């Protein structure tokens, strides 16, 4: 399972690198820092999309091949399963995409960068076509999954490229003027589309009951990480402008890298969601797959199928600790503490809120 989790994470990262690179490429030089990303990174990202998007095909083949043989199973999956057809389309698009990037100056000419973005969006459409949401509702699931994937790729892609591949911090205030609104739009689209897709597999009234399952645990952790992410996004978008105006020599990259790493952790939980059984029917899923080991560790008793909250000494203590760590997170921005301190406070705040919830039974 670890292999599939890593493949999901790397698939998201591959799309993000390509999206960020080509969006940055169409932005005028006076509105962005100096970016230097070697063509090899783009080529590896395309190869990564081909390889990592094939993992769902591999999973189905592993499950079916013992009955009818490997060759026949592979042919059947590629020809008759949506996930197989989507991967075939991705493979064909990737061949031409790789040639485009290898032959033409895609980072220097805006027209080529636009073509590269069209190729990338076509592959995102293929991923959405084969998604779990699309299999449940057809068009609405396809549209919302595609919207979600596109918004996240653009949001983290630009952030990742600027924070890890920029050579200087010039034009940073100008960069924030267009990136901050873009990030807000991407966040809203991600939130709305994510909420819709969550409603397809988890009844909102059963959200807390879903914590009994691995899927619900991953969903909870993903949502908790959004809290420090919003703090980082707020300060990197607003506080950073004031800081740069006061001190033009200030280096904002460590703080932006912290935000990009938080987004990467959210990607990790999303990858886990893709490998867990969705709780369409929580009681039947518990009978099939059992209760989450994490939940069972904290609960310790026999699970009745419903989560009943009650304040405990430990839950109050952990919630107070969470408030302290979130305060220290904000304090680290205001008092110009090292970025690593803010990053650690983010993790500790998420851990404390999680422990508070898990000890509230």
C-alpha cells in the first residue's frame, strides 16, 4: 500500500511542477522573481505522470490476473475499464508533451507555454474521467474532480516553483499582487469542489462517525492541516508585503517553502484517501475492513458504530495546547522568528487538535 500512496503523492507533485512552471512562464518578467528550472525536471514530471497514473491500472490487474492470466487481464483493463482508457490517453498525450518540451523553448516563449498548459489540462481531464467521483455521478463528479485537481495543481504549483526554484526575491511584492488573488480563487474552488466530492462518499451527518474508518481518519487529518495552512497563506500574502516594504533584503522563501510543504502533507493525506475504502455505508465497511487502528488505539473499547463526544480532562488539555501552539504560530510571524519554528508549531497544533478530538469519547 505504501507504494501506491507514494505514487499518488508523486502524481500530484508532477502535475503541480508542470502547472507552476508554465503559468510562471506566461507571466511578464517584471511581475515575478527570476526562475531557473532545468528542462530535465519537466521531462521527469511527464514521465512521472505516465508512471504514477498507471498504478490504478496495476491495482486492478493485480486483483484480476490470477483468474484469466496477465496478458489477457491487462488487455481487458486497458480496453474495457475507464481507468485503463484514461491511462492510454495520458500515455499518448505524454509522448507528444515530452517532445514539445524537449524540442521547443517552452519556458522562453509564451505561445509554447500556453500549448504546454493545454496539454497538461488535457491530461487532468483524463485523470478526472477515471476518478472515483466520476464513476459515482458521471458528469458532475467528473467536473468537480477536474476543478479540484486543476485548482490544487495551480495553487501549489506556482507556490512550489517560486519557493524552490527562484534565484532571487526581486519583484516579490509585484508577484504577490497577482498570486494572492489567484491563490484565493484556487482555495475557494478547492474547498467547494472538495466539499461536494466528500458529500458523495460521506453523509455530512456521518462525518464524525467516519472517523471509525481509515478513510475518515485521513479526511480529518487533511482538514486539520488546513488550519495552519490558512495562517501561513494569510501571513505570506499580507504580512509579507509589509515586511518586504520595511526590509527589501528580507528573504521570504523559507516561509513560502513552509506553506508549500504543508500543502504537500495535505497531498499525502489525499493520496491515502485514494487508497482507502470510502465509507458509503459505515457499518458495512466496518464489518468488511474493521475499525481504524488509530481510532481503536485511542478508543480502546468495543465500537458501537456511533461516535459520542464528551469532554474529558485530556481533551481539554490538548485543546488548550492547540490554542497555545496556534498562538505561537502567529507570534512567530509577528516577531520574525525562524520559519522552521512556525512550521513546527503548525504540526504541533494539528497534533494537539487531533489528540483532543480522539480523547473526547
